């Protein structure tokens, strides 16, 4: 690289080397992780400057910022993490806007948005939950509100925000989450990959609502209901006798 420092192929090889080295350091030498992340960030930024139309380099730059943002909170350095989280979301949104049908880009955008939410909440910044929901809606508008990707972004954002961060009652929040996931999972264009990712997010925060979600899905589309019941490890035969009820208030 010394003879040709702006050769994008060499820069990309160096960036990928730091990705690998950082992964290894995470398991064997945690103190070396930040150094690899900073070098990755430097190479990724330069790659995007040299090849601004290459989506994979924009993705790498966004991912490098996201890695930095998620590294600092481990040492409770939230203020230092904030600008990286903001950059990660901004770059991820730019990437997503270029191809709003990409589930890969949507997933990264959602991850960046929720990382930013977590850091803002730890810093005590004003209304981080509302900001996170607004970011999801901005992305959904880019994708088109009725598209599966838009439904995924809005549903998973709602599911990952703790009820105590929102002004509504737990019952109201539960009902909104159920309706959002029902719309997403019943959408004809929702892919298997998107379904599995969404169900995992739902299970992490709202497992107690799994029988209710499955019952609602089964009432509309038995195939989808049984698929989701399998992913949530809910026995669909136990749902037949359940009386219709309002979502519970527990979590």
C-alpha cells in the first residue's frame, strides 16, 4: 500500500483484514479490538471517498461506525459512542435510500437506529424512544408504508423499546405491537428471512404475547399462523380452545 495508498483494492483488503483481526481480538485480546475498529473506520471512509458509488463500501463505512458505537458502551463511555452511533444511522439511511427493498440494508438501519436509541437513553437525552419511532417511520416512508420492509422497520422498532420509555399504558403498547406484527407477518411479500428475524425480535421482548399473536394469525391464515407458532415454540393445538381476550398487562 505504501507505493499506491489510494488503490481501492489494497485498501479493501486491508479493511477486511482488520474485520477479521478485530473478530479474533474480541475472543483472545479484547484490549486490541478498538485499534482494529479505528483502522477499519479509516480504511472504510477512504474507500467510500474513492468509490462513492459502491454500495458495499458505504455499507462497510456504516458498519465500522456502528462497531465503534457499540464498543464504547461496554466501558460506559456513552458520550464518546454517540457521534459514531449518529454517523452509523445517517450512513445506513443513505444506503437504505439507495435500495429500500433490501432487507440487508433495512436490518443494518434498524440495528443502527436501536443502538442510537440505547445510547441516547443512557445519556438521559430527551425523548429517545419517540426519536427512535420517528426514525423508523422516516425509513418506512422511503420504502413505502405498505411494503414488507416498511412494516418490518416499524414493527421491530416498536418491539425493541421498553414500555417504561413510552407514555402509553402497557396494554396499549402490547396491542400496538400485536397489530404491527400481525400486519407484517400476514403481508404477502414478507420473506422467510424477514419473518424469522421479526419473530426473533418479538420473542425477545414480548414472549408472553406469543399465544395471542399466533391465535390472531391462525384466524386469518393458518399456514402463516402455524409457521410463526413453530418459530415461537407455541403448540398451535393449544390455541384452539383459547377464548378471545385482551392482551395481558404483564411483561
